[in-house]
């Protein structure tokens, strides 16, 4: 599937670049675009196969809002049987101030149709997925720590791969982040598309986030007025990163740990924050609630 979505992304980039040079594209969710197609696209004899959006350093037109679960371009994929062949149609949806529009990107023979994924209507919107992604501390921080090296981001919805029904009983939302100049530096997280529950995440073996500590962290008091004590597994110099619920880094500093540190978050607004303590190739993470 990765190869398929890579090819689709290249086609979309070329098409969008030629069509949207002088058009301001607006953000919308995957479900918004799908609902539009239900009323405006003839899918007679076709089966909904999945959808995708992506952005990359080469593609300046397509923009994905990682925090809101929206994009200004979504591509929807349909399959239909033609004799012994399986044909794949791609339909791109965009939105401007004038409303939604779609473009048929053509129909192509799908050679691997024997491995066709089953998909059903029971999938949550990308906006709902974003709520779960924000709580994925490791993924958010992988994004933040590598934001200057990110080559591409793929957000995809597919059905359950044939033979994987036990592992993935529902449709699958996938998020893939690739870094520049290395095919191996890719982080992938899969979510149950029925309820947004995280199935699994895989990170590059060189990433700090591939080495999650089993240490049982404690924050006290929690909630607090901003002065918080955090227990951790570390002795010596550590880097502390504080992330808000929108996945934004709001504070970062170095300090000394002796299996605990005291931090001052009193300058931050009330709310929930992820506090990550990093040393070498390990990290601890804990949620902290500020109430002043």
C-alpha cells in the first residue's frame, strides 16, 4: 500500500500544482469531502477503497493541519471489476470560498487486487482521529523533534488487509512521517478507524521514541498551580519538553535530575500538558494538569 499511496501522491501533486496556482484552498476533513462525493460523484458499480492526503517538502500546495485533522486536498479511491481486471479510480476533492469541487484523476488497472482490503462505512472522521493523535505523546514529539528534517507526511484510511482481520478487525487510519535522505527513518502509527484507538506505532531504531521507558513516573501535586515535581529514571543532565493539547511545544529547557526534577509551569494557561524528560536515547513522559 505504501507504494500505491506514494504514486497517488505524485499524481495529486502534479494536478494540484497546475490547478491551484491562483486559488486559495480551504481546510476540510476527510468526512466532509466524502459526504460531498456521496451527493456529487457517480460511484455506480464501484467500491470505496480508501482515501489519503499527504504533504512533502516538494509539495507546497497541499497543506495538512496535523492538529485539526484537516487538509486542503483529499483523494478518494474507488475500485470496480472489469472482466478479469480490477480498475482503480482516483477522485480529488478541494474546497475554496466558492465551495467544494472534485476532479477525476483517471482510472488505472490495480494489479494487486487479489490483496484488496475490505472497507466499511464505520470509520471516524479525521477530525476525531486528531483528538487521539494529540494524546500520542511519542508521535507528537517525534514530529516536533524532527520537524526540520521531515520529508513527507501521509494520512491514509484503508480497510483491513486480507489475512490481518484478527490484528486489525476494523478499518485502519494510518499516519506515516518520513525524514529527508533516509528511507529507513520512518515513523508509522495505525489507529482503529472505528473508534480511534491506537493499534501500534513503529519508530526508527535510532529514534529516542523507539525506546520508551517502563519507569512509573509520578507528578505531584497534579493538578497543580504550576509548580510540579516529577519523578523519573534519570541521574544527571536531562532535556525537558512541554507539549500542549494542540501538539505544540510551549516550553523546552535543560536541567539536572536526581531521579526527580522540579519544574515551573505557572506561566502557562490552565489545561493539560505532556511533559517529556529526555536523556541520551531514553525518555519519560507524563501528563500534567495546570489549574491556577
